């Protein structure tokens, strides 16, 4: 039993925390339905929406693996039609192994018209992350894990979105800088800069079928470039069905249902086909719900939302 616990601990740490000399680097939470919830990875994403939007996501990653990530997030955004400005925020809770992270952030974005039905969205993010390390579970005299720790970090991020009714191209770094309030950072989490490049295009196959391929590239210094390729199909303006492939040897199935003009719900399942990971966990589950409310006198939300 002891060797099994050690193996699970090392697997979690190796996959999610990378560092040397007691300085640990943590990557941002992973989401499979990012194409429907882009606020988490790009502060400029809300500039593409003309409605007030509220989204909640729950993710249970690597089911069956002790200490695997558990994530919950809540995002809110609302536009000001007269100025093209968008404001909002997010709340995120992420737990992996002995580390608990709670983040709150404020987003502000601006949409600028640069051509006929062509727009540029720019976004900024300022937030605070609160960390709690329950190190006593290791029952060791190692100074790195001997005592529990609490500390905070200030996060600064940015994003750009070039978009039209048919496509978008985004570049962002939601954690471009992470400034610590702890003087001695030797034994604390280091948030490395994350860079995302994403694109999508909408094709009309027929009156009732549309296809939307998505590409996401994620780069974190010291980690391999992560590639996510996705293809979603929209049927009768109501049901999205899709499949993704991730370079971390993961395939994902996605379903999204437009329940009412204001309410949309989604589910995704990840399967990791890597030789080691496929033997020690049973996949990842993600639930998402989104509510949108019109911001003009018509009180009508334009649905479905393609991006």
C-alpha cells in the first residue's frame, strides 16, 4: 500500500507540477470545453458576445487516481453596447494533491471595428490567487513538506481576439505575470506564463448542419507544446456534438444542448490512451452550464452562439 501511494503521488506531481530546487511550477487548470468557455484562457473572449453571460464548470480529472485535479469555475461578463466595452470576472477553485488554489479576477475588454464585419477585441485581467498547501499528509521531516503553508499571488493577464461572424483568431496569456506577496519564495508555487493561440471557423454544410473546427496551441516555458484539435457539428441550431484530440494522448467527446434560448448545458469525457495513464485512471468528466441574458430593449438573445 505504501508503494502504491508513493507511485500515485509521484504520478500527480510529475504530470502537473514541474520544478527544481524546491521551486514548483504549476500549470493553469485544464478545460475540454474551452471552445464554449473561452473566458478562462482569453480575457478578450467576452468581447465577441453581445449578451450578459454567466458560465459554471465542474471538472473531475483522472477519475480513480488519488490526488488528481478537481476544478470548479464561475465566469461572468456583460457588455456595454454604446462603447463596445465588456466587463466581468471569474472565480476558480482548483485542487491537486495537497495543493488548494482559489483564484478571483476582474476582466475588462474593448471591441474595435476594423473592417466590414471584422472586429478586434482586447482584454486585460487582474486577479488574486490564494494557495493552501496541506503538507502534513506526507508525515515527513523534509522542510519542504513539514508545515502547512498559505500565501497569495497577484496575477496579470492579457488577450486579443480578431473575429467576424465566421471565424476568430485569438492570442492570450491569462497568467502573463504572477507576483508573489511572499518574501521567501523558495518553497512556494511558481505560476509560469501561459500562452495560448487559438482559431476557429464556421462552415455551413446544409440549412440544419454547421461544422466548426477549432485549434488550440498552449505553450508554457519548460513544458512541451500542447496541441488540441477539435471538430464540432451543430444540428438544427440546438445540439452540438464534437470530438477532440490532444497531444497529451487524450481524446475527448463533447455534447452541448441549447435547452432554451437563454440556457445551454454541456458534458465532455476525456480518455487518456497513454500506456501508463490508461492503467491508473478512468478518464475525466466535465460539466458546463451557461446562461445568457439580452442587454438591449428587444430582450432577445441571439442563439445559437457559434463562438
